[in-house]
C-alpha cells in the first residue's frame, strides 16, 4: 500500500501590536553590516514593511504564554520600527504583520534566524541595473531614484549606463561570460554594433583587459586633452553638433571627441580665420598647418626684424620691476638662500620683465612683400605664429643683361660679363596666398612670366667651350686647398641655409637634407633639436646670404676654426642614420645598403662619442614602454634594476607595468638596443655596458609602491635577498 504524502502546514500570520514584541537573544545576526538601521527606517516610512517578522510566543516559568512575542528572525526590521516609534512617527500599538511559530515546534529559534539569512539570494547586479532603468522609463528621475535607495546620483547614472550596453553583451555578463570591469569598459561608446564587434575581437584574445577594450572603442576618437581640442574648445565642438564620449567609472581627462573630421574642420576654419587676420600685414604667403614637422623651415631664409620699441608706460613699468628686483637681491645678498616668499616674488618679477622684453619684431616692408608666415598649433594647444620666412623662388633673381643692336648680348661675347641686375619676384595678384598642405585655400597665385635668356651661340658649341673651362678649373682647384675649402663651404652653406636648386653651383658636391618621415611628436621640442636650431640661427644671423660674392669674401677671411665649425654644421644636415623599410623591388634602400648605413652610423657615433642619454632620450610610457610587449618592459627593468625588481612587476597589467617601469627607469641611463653604441660592451670586472643602466640595485633597496608587493607571497623577501 502506497504511503500518503505528508501535507505541509505553514505557520499562521497575524498582526501583533508593536509594544508586544521584543528582540530575541536567539537571533544569530550580531554584527552590523549592509544598509544602516536609519536608512532601513526611512525606507519603511516611505513604502511600508515589505516583509513580516518571524516571532514566537514567550512563555513564563510554568510554560504559559505571557502575551509577548520574541523575534528570532527580523531583528533589523524591528530595530528600524523601534527608531520610528522613538521618533513618534509610528504608534507604540501599531499592528505589525508577523509569522507566528507554534510553541510546540521542533525547529529551534536559532535555526529560523540562521535559515532566514542563509537562504537569502543577493540580487544580480544586472537585475539592479535593469530595475533602475525601468524606474526611469516610468518617469522617475535620477535624483529621485538615488534618494529612494540611499545612493548618490552618480551611482544611479553609472547603473543606467551599464544597463544601456548592447543586450547581447548584457546576456554574456549575466552568464558570467565577462567581468563587471569589462562591462564598465563598454560604456565609453554607445554604439551597440561597435561594442559587439570589439567583444568578438577580444573574447578569445589573451588581452581582453578593460583598458584594451576602452582603447579599441575610442581608437577613432580624439581625447579632450588633444591640443586640437584645447585650441578649439569642447563647447564649440559640441555646439557644432559633435558628440563627446564619457567614462563614468574612471578618470577620462574630459572624455573623447567622437567626430575627428568635425574637429579637424573646426580647427582648420579657426586657423584660416587667424591667417586671414594676418594677411593685412602684407605677407606674400601664409601656410596653415595643424602640425609642422621638424625641419619645416629648411631652405628658407629667416628675416631679421627689429624689436618694437617700448612705450613710455612699458618702459616705466620695466624700470620699476627691475628696481624692485635689484633691491631684493641686494637686501638678501648675504644669505645662503632666499626666503620662500622672496624667491617666489623674484620669480614673478622675472616673468613680468620677460613679458615686457619679448617685443614683436618689425620687418622691412619690401621684405614682407616676398616673405611668408607659418600658422600652426603649439604643443599646449595655443596658437603659434612664425613670421618672416623667404622661399628660394622669392629671393631677388639674377638675370643676364640682354642688349639690342650691335652691343654685347651674351655671356662670353665680351663686355662687362656677370654684371647682376637684381629685382624681387612678383607677388600674387590677389594679395596674400593662404595655403594648407601646399594647396591654396585663399586667393590663387598668378603664374610668373618666363624670363629665360636668349642663347645666341649654338648649344653644342657652348658645351664644348665650357668643357675646356671646367677642366682648367679642376686643375687649378686641385692645387689650391684654401680655395677648395672656401668653394665647398660656399656650396654647403647654400644647401643648408637656402636650397641647392635656388641658384645653381659650379661644384657638384652637396648636402641633401634628410627628412625624418617617421618621428615622435616631441622630436622638434627635444634638447638636441633646440641645440641644432640655436646653432643654425646663430650662423644664419652672421652669414651674408643671398649674395654669393659677399658670402665668398666672408668665408675667405673667416678664421680656420670657424670655417671648420661651419663646415661641420652644414654637413650635419646630411647625416642619415634612419632605419628604413627595405624594398626588395629596387626602389628605396636595399638590405645590404641599410646594413652598411647602420654600420657607418656606428662609426660616426663612436667618433663623436655619442650618448643618447645626454641627448635627452628617456624610456617614457609614450616614447617606448607603452609601445612594446610586456616582455620588453620587464627586460628593460631587469637590465637597469636587476632580476628581483623585474619580478615585482611581472604580475601587473600592461598599463600599470609601463607607468611603474617609467618611474623605475628614470635617470637609470637605460637605452633600447637600437640606441646603444655598438662599441660599448660589458667589460670584465663588473663594468656596466652603455644602455644597461648604471644604478642597478638590489630589489630590497628599491622604493616600490605598496600595490606592487600586495599580492606577493611572504617568501618574496627571502627571494629578493637571494638576488
């Protein structure tokens, strides 16, 4: 006979006056955690009691019910109700819904209390995100939601942002297919299709860290810290309809601008407006560029302007600042160092005087008519204007005098051969020509008329005659070293400070300026770039450029040391130690040619004792560390600081590892292999090779932040000591 299934009997529920309830000592929850009693009381006052109390009748010594009930499960709710009664917001006799356990039950009070807490299942975060979204869709604002659940509006915004991720990715998150941190990373870009595309690309990859996801989602965007954004302003970009992506979960430096084309157009329009304002100064041309490469002014002559004089008010202000500065210096001259406030004041005075001393330059109007201006952005996003550059084709041109009738009419036919007639090249008919990338964006330049000279002698005869003269000059130069050096300098100076095609030369020797097509954005602001520019500007000021005869006389009387210094400066512009992609089809450099170039560069580096550390190169995050794999970062730290220090970094994520490695490598003298001298190798006796780091120390001597050692085992100290 089958056994009948026992029916489940539930405990009855009833309303019990609050003053008949007492907290049981059998409640297992003794430690306060989670939402505070005060917040729970406010929630009950707003929406009422959502869950009743679990109570048991209290018995006296004889086992008779006393009319009071103890609460083994629901103690926090009872405490919240007690707070409302104390605040007189709830009556002492208010009926409280309760589940009443029979006094004869075999289930212990501690059993009920423990079961109520352990059987509770926490809400999945995604359910909370979607619940917040449902509340907002039904008309509840972010501030109201935050107030109802005792969180900040920022948290509500974050939860709503998470709920707006692509539904397919939310389902993956719900099934534990991705972490919450990865889901947060997808919120930086609202494009669901792009989110899914990025996840498909990284889900099977070894690198699917949140920072990598953010980078992929914003790779076509422009950071708000970009100099173009700083120049234009985020407000102007948004006013033009541009969208800014924001990251609500970590610092984003103002976010990312999603429409680079719009930003570039706005920047170009603003730069053009600046250029049009400069056109009133009378320049022949204005070149507009967001970024000027290193060497942008090569071959151009720089005008030497005169600083504008100070006004009476400016002179008086400068004199007052200078008097205060000298008075403070004299007052504190006997002290080892200035007091902090005095040092700060001296700095303010220096800056104020420097601002007055930096005068705008005044140029000759005739020179302005043939010169031009570069308009660009500085590295900090400010407007940069470089005035007074003359192109070779705009220099005064030497023309052969052509005479009519019976007079002398050709070179080599007698008369005063070689007499020059200089006249400036024609300016554009439409005024200043504004260009960008070499293409006119303003008025078009008119075509210059052909001014070629007539040739009365047959070309073949002229070639034969000049061949005799060429051979005679070769013999004469071969026995005149001083003249040969002057001739070489004349040609190299022309190549370096103008262009080899500007005037022509009788010497087939030249320096071809090597352009760095692949260069870091900070190359033009590096220490060595500034040194080259300063040396170039100093020579350019002294040389009588534009007059070959005057330049010859200048070079002839120059002392030997200065001649060699000028020769070295000009030759330096032809140095090419660039690594280029080998072209197997013949165009460009061959593999053997590249090998020979690199070996040749090593010879020169050894001869000049080149030190890239002294030249200012450092392994920063942007310049090196963030652009190589983690293994390369660890190799650099290992070479500079030792194996133990490298092991302290190997558990970090790529971004954190690069940042910490930059701090550790700063000042160490470490260089990547491509920048090291081939002749400097590790010697016996412990000498450190160039580029290997000169201050390698044991790991225990390295001052590392706490987060690097937090996850290491206790045996790490022993390990480091063994190193």
